């Protein structure tokens, strides 16, 4: 608002103004947490000279990519087609009709490093628009055509085959970094859906090579600088292949999906380290990215305090660490976190990213101090470093609540509470309660009977959300969150909400002609603004789970609880839209792989009855093993079963008589009741590993 640019929102008003004045549109897409967006703001958009050029020659539109993921996705594809890459800030030039014809990412204020200045770009693009309009219109038409065929718009491409899961697993093994964990090279991003897919394969197959990929990756990330060693929670990605130097922004969706990974890894391995990382993620999010009063998860925390800063809030010089600690604490912390005179940050070589270089066991051996004493000293050092860090300026937290990202967090929190909690664990009980309160807020504030779901629940300033229609992600993730809540509580209101939201999702997004789901309610069309005319069916994770396979997972989970064949039919058609290209994307379409597990394998359901200590033990045993397609429910008079199970389970001997037992069901057939924890564990393991 303070910039001299005459910014417009993405609106019919802005496009009408461009048409009436016959001016090209300058579209700037950025994000609150984006460092280089802030740099370009200061260098160019706050410059009176640049503002004069833009205001005279363009209609300027500014878009927040978190608020309008539909606008961002299409223009990322357009710019990638022009330059070979996308990112933020995204700078796109459009015709007055809104069709992109040129663009890039960050443009410098002056000619440098072989790159033209932003002023030069602005003048050249405008001259081209005026003098070579036919060429501009032709390029715009080509880009719009490319957008319309970018993601899954060819219709049903092949029959679904469950072999795609094995093909994706092999893809993961092929790009796995054996030395550092993770996939590919720098910059290195976490790929939570891929990790879950590999973990599921390992549990079923027992292939140690696949298990090593998962455990090494999770260990390396959690011990690297991409993980906040002092406060907990993950930064967005690592700029190096060793997970050492991160981009310091923290996103709610990264932490929700990685929380699932660490909870699932704890289930699969029993390694308490994975449980401790899970609890730390929850603790950090509870402290910093959650509305404790009303429920809901904030979207992100910035990386920086100002434009001259590069993660200074999170990094340490050796002197800063020494000043915060006593001698014993400093010696242990310096060894453990690799705090040296020369650190890892390029903008200030004295700054250290804290990462685990020396394990506690090695420090104990080298110093002749017991492991317990080293751990105590290290814990004290962490508390003091955190207290000192809190005295520094704190990077901005965007308190906007997005429906889709909240739904992801709710699902993760409910899973963590079930797996890590116990009757005496008050912290995990509060985790469960907060997740349910957050889901109730979505259902009461973001869901309107006539309008459907809104994408935004509320803004960072506390104002109510404008009516931005929910996109496919909002619906698919919210359905899954409702099913997680039903599984956690047994309350049918969440099951009923899942079915109602699914009906809306099918009605508003499903392509009844060619299969799959559009990302917007209109599915493109001549009435949509600009590039939104291009229909899009999201398939590849980027970086949140993709909308189409997420919708398929929601449908298949509902099918398992209802035996309503229409859910499975639509899910199958959706997967077949992308079946011909899925193998090409490999692990980078991990959510498609997870949907394929649900599609290609019999679902597994465990129903536990009773209310005594044996019932508690059976429930804990049912939750313990990991499988992507496993559902665990606790049945009682207050928690009736969903339709498919209600037809079968109560008719088995002993069920419904208050007797504590567990029943394993698969493909709408149930095994005899089990009243022994060891028998349940054995039977459930066999069901998961059955091929």
C-alpha cells in the first residue's frame, strides 16, 4: 500500500481498465515469506522512477500466491515455458485480455551479471506490445494453448495399474542421495509424499534398501540445519545437498507433512528419535503458528528481519554463542552444533547454522563425561540459546489461515495424537483437542451452505476473509481432515461433513466427460479472468500434495467406509487420467503413488470394542503398525460405525455385548474377533504384508 505503484487486485475491474486503455498488464506474484520478493519491492517497486514507467505504460496487478494459488500455478507454467524456470517473485506481462506473453522471476534494478535491468525490461516489453502487437498476440495464444494442455487435459490416458507403486519406488531409489539422504542434488527439498510411499513399501516388503532410504533421509534432515535445532520445526528447504544451510522461512504445510513422515517412521521402526522430532514439530507450531484462542494454524514465518539480513535470527557467531553460555555449555554446544570462527553463511562468514556434527555419544567419549551428563549440559545450552534468540527481532509471522493448509495440519496433528499419545499424555490430548477445534472452525467459518468452502478463513490482521472460492485442494484436504477426525473421535458429525464436502467437490470440480478434477470450480472457460480460462487438473506435488490424487484418496477412504461404488469409480477414473504419464514423474508425484496404494490394495480396517484396559491395549496395538491404507476405529454406543462396517461388524460373535475385542476387516469382509494383543499384532502384520 505504501508503494508509489498504482496496484490493482486480480479483478474484472483491473482487466476492464487494461482493455479500455489498451495497455499491457504487469502482474507481480509474490508471497509474504519470499525474501527476493521483498528485495524487488525495495529495489524497484518503491522507486519513483520505476513507478512512473509502470503507472504510465501498464495496468499493475499484485497477487499473493498463497491467497490465489490458482492464479500463481498457471503463470508459473507460462513463465517456465518462456524461460525454463519459475519461482518468486514471478513477473509476468499480459495482454489486456489477460493472456501471458512474456515473463521472468527477479529482475535487478540495474544491468548486472548479463541480466537487463527491470527498467530496461519494462520499456522494451511495452515497445514490443505497441510496435509488434501481432507477434505479442501470437505468443500469447501459443502460451494459452500450452497452459490448456499442461496438466492432464488429454483425458483418460491409460488403464490404472498397481505396478505404478513399484515403479515410483524404483524411481526414488534411482535419485536417492546415498551420502546425504534425500532425492536429487542442491537445492534440496523434502518430499513428504515420496517418503511415506517408500515407508509403506518397506513395511510391506521388508526391503532393507528402501527402509535405509527413508531412515537415512529423515535422520539427515533432522540433524541438519534445515531443522531448527533450538526451537524445533523445519525450514522450507536446503540450499546445499547436505541439508546444512536452509532457506530460513518456515511453512505450515512443510511442517505438517514432515510431521506425518516422522510419526509414520516411528510407527514403522519404533525409533524414539523420530517420536521426539514429531513432538518438537508440534511444540514449535503450537508456540508460533497457531491461534490458541480460536483454533487454526497460521501460514508461515519469514526468513528475515530486513533485506540486509539472511537468517540472522536463526544463526550464531562463535562469540554470540559464547556470550549466551557458560564454559561447559559452550564447549558441548560448539562440538555438537559445529560452532566455529568461520560458519556456513556467505553474507557473513562468522555466522554459523546450527546442525548436528558431533553426536552426544562421541562427545561423551572424547570428554570422558557420561552420556547423561552431556545430554543435561546440552539441554541447558539449548534453553539458554533459545532464550537469547528470543531477545532478537523475530521474523514476521503471517497469521492468515488458509483452509487447505489448515486441513493438512489438522490431519497431521490428529495422527500424531493417536500414535504418540496415551491415556496419561496430556500434551498429546491437547494436540488432539486443538486439531478438532481448528477443524470445527473451518466447518463453521469457511464452509457456507450456498457458497461452499472459502480458501481463506481469516487474514493476518484478524479481518474476516473475503469470498475467495475454495480450490480443489481446500475440498480434498478438508474431506481427509474430517475422516481423520471421525477416526479419532468416532463422531459421525465429521463423517457426515466428509460426505457433504465430497458431494460438493464432485459437483463443482469433477470433469464428468474426461475424468479427473479441475483445480477451480469453473474449470476454466470463457467467463474466467485471464489465464484462469485455461483448465487445469493438478497432478504433481508442488510442494503440497496434488489435488487430483488427494481427491482420489478422499474418495477411496470414503468407499472403504460406505461401500458406495460411485466413490471408487470416480477415483479410478481420476487415476486413469494420469496413468499414462505417472511413471515419468516418479517420486515427484508421490501423492499419486499413495492414491495408487489405496486403489491397488485391499483397505485394512480395525474396529476395537470395549472400554476397559484390554480395549485400550488392543487400540494401541492396532495403531502401532504403519500402513497407508489402514483405518482404526473405536466403536461404542456413543460412536456408531459408518455404513459398510455397521452392516458387518455387529453381527460377529461377541461384538455389541460390551466385550473388549478387535475385528480386522478388509474388502468388506471381517475376520473373527480377536481378544489378545499378540494375536492382533500378528494378524495385522499379516494383513499389511499380504500381497
